[in-house]
């Protein structure tokens, strides 16, 4: 009986030890089975996105040659015009001070003319009688001719101030015409507005802005960290905010030699010629994003960026490579360019290596899932 008792106790102890060993082994095993990926051969482009807008290549501002009041507008924004088309008509409103001065100059020149004519007639008779020399007679004739010209000039000045032009051709200045063909982008004035003439001291009032919408450019700003990698002639892909699922090709034509500081960062203006197609109507001022390829490498070995890990102290990249079933070892690597999805592997891996997908999440147990639903 004692032997059976001892045998039972021994079997019980062995069972407990076996159960404990099995429990420990089972709990030490990871509940996550990590997947693996191998390096691939692909092409990687490193791009930058530039925010900007689409504008006409050339915009022409039409300004008046005289000052006055807008009497009539003949066009509206969006109208197509050709060179010479009538845009507006200006009603001349004389300046009272200038008008008074012109009238005074004309009256004064008439007085001088009257005196010069009397002097000329007297000298003409004296010269005919041989009393004065020919030189003296010619001098009086010259003064008379100059006086007549002064009266003519003063008369023309008075006409210009009153009607906007001399010799009855006032419409040449009061009629504002298009100087280039294109589309009317903006008319910042209305009928009744007072306008100022363009001169050496004043830019003048803009009557209308005209541009050819068939010649558009992309204008954007690039950060100083990337401007050094750009060159004139680079291709761009422009996406318009107002037109979905369509992009336009463009060619970089200008990089500003000087940057401007904006919110602590230096920005450089770039311009690119847009290649338009007949199926799209592009309006001036559309917001747009342009993609530029800064660097490209073909047929290189790469891995997904999600496989990378970084050392906390050195911040150098590494991956975990399979060394057996669900066992992995650390492998330091050297990386190259990246497009945000894939990254180039310069050294440290071969195509046969199996890399751990380390950031896989632990599956939710059924009991935990039911408990979350209850909560």
C-alpha cells in the first residue's frame, strides 16, 4: 500500500511539473506571428510639391492719356477684344486753374502779336523807302512770325485743356482702345469715375486689364532647402484645385535669384510655362500644386520605409532579418533616397534576406472584443 501511495505521489508531482513547464513554455511564445518581406528592385523618385497659382504670362493695363470722367464703358469683364477695339470713352473736365492760365497766355500772346504787327508794318514802309537796313527789317519780320506762332500754340493749349485735343481730334484721346488682343480680366472703374492720365510722375488710373488666356504660366514659391536642386528646363506636373482628376505638363523657365523671408523661411519664386489643351478652359488665378522630380534612380534595391527601425542613441537605421522560424537578428544598413514609401538600400542587405514587419499590432482576443462592445 505504501508503495502505491508513493507511486501516486510521484505521478502527481510529475504531472504538476509537466503542467507548469507547459504553461511557462506557452506563455513565453509570442502571440504575434511576424510576417516578412524581401527587398525589391524598383525605381525611386524624390519629389517636392510647390504651392502656387496659374496666371497669364503677360497682363497689360490700359490707362488714359488725359484726365477726366468715365462717360461710357463699352466692354465687360470676360469679353474678348482685339487691338484697337473701343473700351471706354472719357469726358474731359477742364481744370479751372489750368484753363484760366491758358486763357491768360492766349490773351497775352495776342497783345504781343498786335504790337509785333504794328512794328512789322512800320519797318516794312521804312525799308521800302530805304531808311532802314534789310537786317533790321528781317528782325522785325522774325518777331512778327514768332508772335503768330505763339498765338497758335496758346490756342492749341486752350483747346487741349477744354476738349482733350487740338484741331478737333478730341476722340483720339477721349476714346480708350485696346492696345493688345486678349480677354478683359478686370475693369476696376465704373461710369462716372474720375481718372488720371499716365505721365512721368503718375502711373495713371487703370481702365482695364487685358491678357491672353492661351498663354498661361504657373507661379509658385520654393523653400531654400530645395531651390538649389532645381534647374531651368525641368518638367513639372501641375494639378489645379478647380479641376479634379486632370493635370497639366509644364516646363520650368525661371528661378528667382533672390529669396524673400516669409514666416522665418526663405522662399524663392519660380515660374513655369504651361502646356494647355483645348479641352480645358483655364481661368487666371486658379490655385495649383506643381510636382517636381528632384532626384531619380532606376533599378535599385529598396524596401518599404515601414520596415526601418532607428537606434535610439545613434539614430542610425537598421532592420531585423530572419534567422529561423519567428526568430530575428539585428542588421545595420545604409540607406539612400526615399519617396516616402520605399527607400533605397545602399548596403547591408541582399535580395534573399527576409525582413521582419516589426510594427504589426497584436490581434484582439475574442473575449476582449466582447468586453469592449459591452462597455
